C-alpha cells in the first residue's frame, strides 16, 4: 500500500538549489507530506546558492523549514544522512515517489551501482527494488560517457532522468519562470497537480 500524499525529496551537492527550494515549497503548499534528506555537500550548495544555513540537528532543520513555509509540522519529516532508522530505508514504507533534485553524478553513480552507503542512496535503492517511481534531476554539463552510461542503465530500470533543461517558447522574463518550468516537469513526472506554467496549446 502506498500513500500518494507522501513523497521523498533528496537534495545532493550539485548546483541547482533553487529548483529544490521551489519544489519543496510547492509540495508542502499542496498539502503533501515530504520526507526530506540533504547530503553534506547539499548543505554547502544550499548555503552558497540560497544562503540557507541549515542547523546541524535534523529536528532544528525541520523547525526552521516549517516556520519558513508555514506548513503543518507533520507535513515535513527530515532525516540525517546516516539515519538508518528512517522509514525510507525499508521497502515497508508507503511513500510511492522519490525525487533527487539536484542529483550529483556521484549520487547517480551510487544509485546505478546499488550502493547504499547513506540514506539517500539506500532510499533510492528501495524505490528500485519495490518498483516505485524514482526521478533524478542530474545537473551537470557536459555529460561524460560514464555519466551517460549510468543514466541509460537507470532509464532501462524505469527511472525518470530529467535534466533541468528549461524551454523558452513561453518567453520567460524572470528567473522564477525558468525555475517553475523545470519544477513543473518534475511535478508532472511525480503525478503532482500544479498550475505553475501554461501547458502547450493553452
């Protein structure tokens, strides 16, 4: 049994923190319960790109983000990188979808190889073995052959590989519109309703 009002979000150390920030905002705004994981490198990128100085304790991170997004406390569950007691470490949890945004090439490689040396990689491995929805947002340029082979391997397993490539046919005039374009594509793949951008032909 899965619960479509729950979703897992992992933030790793690739550039692209504004995508993760907006994604978290929309998910919480939709009343979803978000299971949040942030890698050590992800903390550095959040600080550099968003000026988010996350506290050391996951409980304090949860309090900070609940206050920032004004959501219900039970809507946000934050886990440490080595928190093996997290429900996400087991296939018995009821979360149907996991998003890694942004996704480093190191995280992508670990997921492709089935490495479970931290909670993010283990949670992704669980999604694969349980045939649940896994969405990776790899932020790198250019891609090496190794990167492409890892992405192909995961795509063949049913993983959605969604590089944050914005379109410009809707004539964006603000950075926030470009961010929303990418976040909208992620939400579509996660089957989360939204009205962030007009759809083609509308």
